[in-house]
């Protein structure tokens, strides 16, 4: 009985620990890890990388011999065998002379033939084993093909990094939007409490005859508007949670809890440092450069079509079988063949020229793509860098506005209590404070987003 209770207790502890793990709030890093595991775009990019690696291995295999093996087995029966035989013969005597001597021989010649039914005969089993090998001794195009395949594999790998980086940026945008919506709910809840307390105060003043009914009604309207804003903010949190869940590859219809803790990031380097880092690390630019290298090798591979190629071949066949007609006998053989061939495409209807032209166009397009990507990257880094400076100032101004609005509401409240301010002054001060608090949240969100945008442009994961 004691063992039974001990087992139940252990199971309860395990279930409690499991529930705690399940209920763990997802941090920004957790969201990024989940997105990199679940999103189809990343899975597809990694699949393309595997294909490119297989292509590189295939290009390397062109330098190795191709070996084939085949085995054949046959057995059967030959039926309705027809042959011909002679029924009459003519004879003659032939005299031959050699070195003064003579010799006579008797020779028979068949005259009439008739068809003879030989019946049926089995043949086999026949068995043959063949091993063959072919290998390029000289094919210049294979060297450039291998170089291009290596570059394409690098392109595929960099495309994976680029896709991951874009997804990380998308996760950060959704995560920051979620945090901003949660903070906005806090602001709206505070505004509702403030409106309700203000309504109680004005109601008590009205009961004492020191405030008008109009003041009470106007404050009720303000309180209702604040409650409506709170409901809107709460709904925004729900949609932000669903959007974040979708971004990281989770089911938006299920409940997920996300951590509200976030350590603010910033960038302390110069604009030149940011651009220099981006030009040497941004995977999109590195992918374009690797693609240019691959296209250059593609041109040389196409030009190699004008050159001769040399290949060697060898084959070995071992045969054992039965011959059925005219007599049944067993036999076997070993057959070894080897040699080489030289091929030179003297004229192929301008197909090689077309391949060379296409390869050159691809190279020129890749070269233009690299230049355009560099310019685009420099623009994005510069824009994000100065946007950070702007958002820092905006956040400081927003914080100062919150402090000023808080103090203004306090002073207006005191004036209203003394009869030196109207209810409209109170309402305006309340709206101004809430607006300032929402603006601060937006400024904080925009600053985090600007830093994330700069890191994305620089190629920092």
C-alpha cells in the first residue's frame, strides 16, 4: 500500500513538472528557435541546399569511372525444328595429280532433299555476367562544372542563412508588436481606473452641490470611451498573439503564452562600421557573389564544348550455356574488351554557341545583381542606422511628454478641486496623458524595430 501511494506521488510530481514546462512563457529566443524549426520557407530552403550538395557530389563523380554490372539468365525449349536431308546421291571418281603421281577418290553428291522433322529440344540454362567501366580521361568542361557546382552549393547554403535571417526579423517584428499591444492594455487599464476614480470624485462633488450634472455626464462619456479603448486594446493582444503564433509556426487557434520580458538591444558602432560589416557578412550579398562565380564558371564550361574529349572503356563478360541445335553441347567463354575513344564536336548546329551565349547573359545578369545588391544593402544600412538615432530622440521626447502630461493632469485636478478649472480641462488632461503613454509605447516599439532592421541589413542573426 505504501508503494502504491509512493507511485501515485511520483506520477503527480512528474505531471506537475510537465505542466510547468508546458506552461512556460516563450521568450523571443524561444520564438526564433520554433520559427526556424517549423516554417515551411526554411524547410524548403534547407531542402534546396541538400539538392545543391547532391549536385556538387554528382559533379565530382564525373571524374570517377562509371561501373555497371549486369547478369542474364535464360532457359527455354526449341520446338518444331525443321531441317533438310538428301534422299538420292550421285557419285563420281575424281583423279588428282601431284608431282607426277596420280590419285583417285570416290565422291558422292546429294541430288534430292526432303524436309525432316527434328522434333523438340531444350536449351539452357544460359548465364552471362558482364562488368563494364567508362571513365573520362580528358573533359575540360567537368572541371568548370565542379567549380560551378561548389559555388551553387555555397549559394544554397547562404540562401538558407538569408531565409533564416529574414524570418528572425519577421519574428522580432511580431514579437515587438505583441509587447506593444500588451503594454497598451496596461495603459488603457490605467486610464479606465483613472476615469472611474475621477467619476466617483465628480459624483461626490455633484452630490454635495459643488459640481454640475453636465460634469458627471461628460466624465461618464470619458469613462465609457476609456473602457471601449481597453476592449479594443485587449482584442489587439489576441490578434497579436495569433499573428506571432503563425509567424513561429504554431497553431493560432491554440493558447500560447509569451514572455513579456525583453532586454533592449542597441548598436554602438559607426555608420562606416555597419556598412563594412554588412558588405562582408550579409548572406544575400554573399549569395549573389557566389552566384556570379558560378555563372563565370558556367561560361567556361560552355566554351569547353568546342574542345575534344577523351574517354576510356573496358568490359568483361563471362558466359556459360547450352547449344541446342544441331547437337546439344555445353560451352563457356570469357570476353575481355578495352579501349578508348576521342570525340570532337566539329559542328552541332550552333547548339554550343547558343549555350555560350546563354551562359554569358547569365554571367552579366549575375554581375549586375551583385552591384545592385551592394547598393541596396548600403541604402538599407544607412536608413536603419539614422532611423535608430531618430527613434532614440523620439523615445526621449515621448518619455518627457508622459512626465509633462502626468504633471499637467495632477495640476489640473487640483485646479478643478479649487474651482479654477472645468471638467473639459480634466478630460483634456486625461486624454493627453493616455495619448502620451501610447506614443511612448510606439516610440519604444519603433526603436526596437529600427535596431532589428539594422541587424537584419548587416547580416547579424
